[in-house]
C-alpha cells in the first residue's frame, strides 16, 4: 500500500515518510530518488526490490528494442541478464493507450517486481531511464564493456511509483558539426547522453560556411570540396593544414537508427540561402556573385580564437537562378530520404542581402515576381522550400530571420534572437521552438571564473538556464499552445574537441531537460541543484567532462567596515565554519561589488590559522561597478577541526565608504579545463 498519493495526475509532488530515509540508508540507497528531469508524480514507499541473475520480463514486441536499449548499461555493468517469458515475469511492460502523452509512462517498483506501462516505445525508454536513475551510479559507467567485467553486487531499487509525461514535445539540443567536425561515435555519444535526460530532439547542424558535412550523391562536390578547409593552427599548432570531414548517407542512417531507439528524433539542418560559403565553394555558379572560391577558413585555435581570417568569396546563394532553387530542392529530397523527421530545418539566418542587391539576376527575379525587395526574395525562396517540403509530408523550420518579408504558410520558427520571433510566430498561428541565445545558448560561458575555457562572449549560467521558461508572458494560453518547447544550441566555434563539447553542454543540458519535461509549478532551483549535486557520480561514471563550480560565501563588506578619507583598514572574517570541507590547495577568493556609490580598493588577502599567517596574496585590486584584479589566490592547508581560520582583507573605500559586496570562494571541479 502506498504511504500517500496524489490522484491528480500531472500535479507535481514528492511524498515520503521519514522512516524511508532510514530504510534507504540501511539499503545503501540515497534517501530521495534524484531523478532528473523531475517526474510529474513520484510516490516513494518503504522497501526495495533486488535484481540479480536472470531477470524475466514480458514486453510487447514493438516495445522490446526500446526496453532492452534503455537497460543496456544495467546489462553491461550489472550482474543481470534478461530473459523473455510469458509466465510471472519480474518486469512487465505493457501498452497503455489511455496515457495523456505519447512519451508518457508509468513505473511501479514493488518488492515483487516492476510494472512499466507506456503508449509508445519512447515512453518505455523513458521508464527505463527513470529506473536506471534509481540504481547505483556506477552502472552508468559503460554502455559496452569487455567480457567478464560485470559487477557482482545485487542491484537494489527503492519501492516507488511514478506517473510521468513531458510538458513540451520539443526538448532539443543542437550540435554544430560544421565549425568543428565530430566523428560518428562522438555524435552517437552526444545523442545517448541526451536521451538519458529525456531530451528528444537532436538538431544536427550539418552545413555551414566552414564545412559541408552531408553527403549528397547527386552533388558530390559539396563534400569533395565543401567538406574541407585550410585550417590554421589546428590540429597541428603553427601549421595550416586541410581540416574537415563529412557523414556518408549510411553513417547518417545509422545515427538516425541509433537515436530512434533512444526516443530521439534527428532534425537535420541544411543552411540556405546564407551561411553557404562551403556550398558556393563546391558550386560557384550557384553563388551570388558566382566566382570560384575556397571553403571559409577558420580561426587560429587556440592562439587567436577570435580572429577570423578573411577569405574572398560569398556565403549567399543566387536566388535569381532557377538552377539554384532546383539544386536546393534536390538536396532536400536526399535529406528526406535519410531523415524521417517531420521537421526539416532550412536555416535562413544571417543572410548578407547586399549580394542580392548587387546581383542582376536576383534583381530580375524580384522585379518579375513583384517581390518586396531582398526581404521579399528571401520570403519567396522560403515559400518555395515550404511548398516542396509540405508536398512530401514534411514541415519547414528555420531561424527567426525567415520572418523577414513574410513567413511561409506552414513554417515553424526557431527563435534565437531573443523571444520576439517566437512570439510573433505564435501570435500569427505558427509553431515556434524557443532557443534565445541570451538565455540558453550552450556556446556562451557559464561562469565568471577565469578558469573557464574560451567561449562565445556572454554568460548563461546553469541557474539562468534553469530559470528560463519557454512560454513568454506576452502570449495568451491559446497562443502558448504554439510553443513546441525549447532547445539549447551548441555552436562549435570554440569547441574543437569532445571534452569541450562536454564542458559546454553539461550540466546545462540537464537544466534544459528539466525545463522542457517537468511541470512549471514544481520547478525549484535549490531542489534541482541539490538533485544535480547528488547526480554528479552519474555524470562522472558516464565520463562527462561537465562544468562544476562550488561556491561559498566567506563574508560581506559594508560601509560600516570602511573608514572615510581613504584610510586603509584590515577587515577580519571568521571563516572557520564557511571554509569547512574545503579541499586543500590553491583557492580563488573573489570580491564582488553588489551596490553603493563607490568601490573597494584592495591591497591584500591573508589566511590566518589560530592567528598565524599561513598564506597571503598581495596585489592591487578593485571591486566596484567595474572590477580589476579582484580575485586573490590563497593556499589552503588541510583544515584542522580544532583551529580557527580568519580571512584578513586589507583595503580602503575608493572615493568614499558607500560600497557593499560579497567575498566568496569558488572551486572549479571540472576534470579537464585545458
Ligand atoms: Zn544573385
């Protein structure tokens, strides 16, 4: 019998009696299931189910692949194998047509067995992912293991009941494979990790000026020429060498299959009519103007990350020529043969329309079609593609610039320049996916910490990403139905290797997953951070090089501590309690101004143990509305439980005493930073 329950499905709740905490400790389980994203309804009860040896199961044949795939890590790393049976199975998977969502599921663990019900294979996969999160983190270690390395400890799963379904149907991440190229294995790992957190759209940015990655059999020059560029500085420092790669049609089909088994739809993107430098390099006659050119070169990584060497040429297709439009449609036909996704992304962003202004044939098209200038030409082209895709049963999606000159009839907007594109789309009856760059882009930094590797300018911290809600306040409930969900975009300008992809993506992708999946009313930053903190052993076991920064407050300065007339003062902060648990070694102490007319000029920071100086950093710094040198490095010893630790700050009010701020320490615990 359940200890408590809420019958109102869809309401967020977690119900647990205190006794479970002790039971869980005895069993070596965590006290509270830390499922990410948070299920709609979770009811915990006393007891546990133990799994070991041959686990019998029953499952409809159409769900079997998702079920087995979802438990792959358990089968690889745990002392468990599966055997199908019709008689008294330990795990019973059944189809339940009355669930509110295609992706919804219910999961019930009792001391006697596990019941899973879902409407579709996706729901079954999600049930297994929640189930895996109830098992020891070490099981997440490998999806494929060498033989004979399975664990021998029985797996203990807490008794509970979950009813779950997503808030939004589109919970996506975008990976840019053009700026830097990832291997098929890297792409599959990216998708696999997404699926663990119930993210369900992998938007694959396959083409851009810096490399064309989609193998077209009809237009082979796209990859013969367009997939390669001369790259200064990487992978060999100091040399400029040929860099690139592409995905064969067979490889892309394999990625689609791999993703589908994990509930992930691959939405391919072919950028048109801008961002086409590589396209035009392959077929110069389709550019505007149509002259021979190289594929775009890229920055010198990592020495000179922000310098983009200029290459002669154009990144814009010539839409005055019928041939261009024909080739684009034929490429999309090839794309549709490989990708069953209902949505095909056609880009449409950042078109340099001056090329069309100066092109005779483009101007002739504008005149002949009575189009409204260059915006009208872009809109006309998107309508052509829209009709082409719709006639083949697909839907067009593009970046918010496809609104310029008028949105094509059936188009869906991916809103990246803030929310206005998505709001406009929803208000005019079009669907939209929200991916505002200033809120949830993954190529932006996530910290102010100087240890963070180079990234696109701007910061979207984990907390900021978690705080984002995809439904703008400007929409009525009726209009809000057009918001399909949200997506984090990882442009790989600064992300040339997999450890950096990891670092930019995680743990922010988990926040995106929870915003997309869990009920808005139940979202709570502190609770999420707590679950995520408990979740770290899983991220570690998965081998993810995620960004993690633990910060603590050591004190605050206020005008009361400062003296007028620029007099230097020593401020002592007892940090014995707040430093507790701090790892020995060099730690950064940062001064962050919070308010006031003036700032704090700093001269030194010193650590005292029982009144004795043990580490000091003397340099001039300033913390005000602008700050310089405001981080001090102190060498912390292994802290003695019987000692008193004091942080002594020497400084003065700069121009006056009206200044307030925080003194904090942050430790970056990411495994690899350089
Ligand atoms: Zn032209």
